[in-house]
């Protein structure tokens, strides 16, 4: 309470005091008054649009009140301000997903991929997004490209086979897995997936 009073007094003298605005917003945030926090942050962002601390708190606060579009906008701004911070791209993906904006989520998954490289987790997230949009062709394309671009990664073959099997293409899944098992004879998950498809 004392800190709140002190920052309030500083702002009474200088309504645009950057540190006082941020600290007061932090206090309100910690106390769970997210609407008061948002009011202070809106004022602070108008005056200090390049302050990443204020944007970060704004993103967190927007999430707390369920405003995922505002959270996404805040992370997008943070990506511009501090492009080296990969966590902002990851947070933008999560905010876009929570807001139901799959195009933005796909866009930031591609940005993430360009920064950290390919990974089965990113490919799987892309596939899930395409499937949520009822775009099995898009999902298939993502998987085919991953398998072709990275034949040394067995997980992509497994994901592609699971996708094919789940879309009533078990013969194609069987072919993918037969080749995968030949290429990766010591990969237990691929062998188990192959055995499962043969039995089904």
C-alpha cells in the first residue's frame, strides 16, 4: 500500500513518469485488479510505445482478463522491439491460438521455425491448426515437406504415417512406415507404429 501511495504521489507531480506508471501498474496487477492495471498501462503505452517492460505487462494483463487479441498485439509489438527474443514469438503463437486466429498462429509458427529451425513439435502444431480449419490438404503438405526436407528425422515419418492412417489411407501409411523402418531399423517408436498399422 505504501509503494502504491508513493507512486501515486509521483504521478500527481508528474503524470507521465515512466517508472512510476510501470510500477503502479505492476502493483495493481499483483493485487489482481486487472482493469485498473489496464487503465494505467493504456496511458503508459500512449506515452512510451517503445517500452518493452510496459508491453510485456500489458500482454500478461490482457491474458488475465481473457483479451487474447490484445495479448497478441502486445507480443507482436514486442517482436518488433526485441526481435532476438524467441519467447515473444512463442507467446504470439499461444495468444493467436487462444484468440482463435489460426492464420496468425500459422504465421508465427513459420517465424518461429525460421528462428529455431524445424522441429517435430512445430510441424505437429501446424498440422493440428490445418486440421482445425478442416484443411487436410494443407496438413498433408506440411508433413510431406517436412519428410522431404528432413529425411534424417524419423519423427516426421511417424507423424506423416499417423496422419495418413487417421485419414483412411492405411496402405499409404504402411508404405511410409515400411520405408521408415528400413531407414531407421533401431527406432522403436517407428517399429511399434508399423506393427500397429499391420494389425489394424
